[in-house]
């Protein structure tokens, strides 16, 4: 089940976040979530994503079991303008970015490779059928399972970008 980010689910989301610290640190390319990250801090983070939804600056969704008891991750629909400002791009890369409507980024709870594959497949279908946009899908160096799943589902790596200010990388995939 996928629904807009909602702070009422902060506790179960927090449990999934803390279970997935390792992959989230690769995904965020930072030390987040820190070992002392609290449920209240998680609620505040979620509130920021709710505000993005309200302001239509980005869209955040929670990935849950059908009974809404188990959090499986989060999904974000981000404008590609953030890529233009934060990464070094050549002219051809900029053209590819301008030809797409959004960047899709998501994380899935650690230790669930089959679940990640199923969720990825559903996300691809959802964007194809419901959103009817042609986005680029994100990964990061070190997210080998995600890269394998993307490849198996027919996505191709079209960009491997390096941040202008740090060692951060962004891998973008297209259908």
C-alpha cells in the first residue's frame, strides 16, 4: 500500500528506518539516520515531507503493508531541478534531464530482497499507468541490489553523476 506521507505513522516508520540504517546511509550518502536518532526526530522529518506535498515542491509517500501495520519504506517524487543545481552535467546530460518530468527515489526496509523487487516492479507500473510521466529512477553507488533489480526489470543506467560539493553520486535509470 502506498499513501501520502503522514506523521501519524511516525513510530512504525521509525522502526523501519532504524532497522535499515545501513542501507539508508548508503541511500542518503550521509550518516543519517544517526545511531541516536529518535522517534520524535523522525516525526519532524516526516512533517517536512508532508509540507513538501502541501506546497507541491516534491511528493512523499509511505510504503506499507495492506493493514498499515508494517512500514516497508518510503518513496519520493522530486523535481529534476535539484539535479541541475547539485551535480556536474555536460550538455547532453542536461538535455536528458530536461526531457524528463521527475526523479523517483525510494528506499525499502533492509533485509527484504524479494520485497524490494516486488515494490520496485509495482512502483514502475504505478508511474507508467497512473502518473503517465517519464521519470528517471535513482540509485546510489553501493546499492547493488537496486541496480540488479533495475537491470532485471529492463531499466538502463543513463547517468552517473558526481556532486559539485562532495563525494556524493547519483545514478539515474531510464526505461
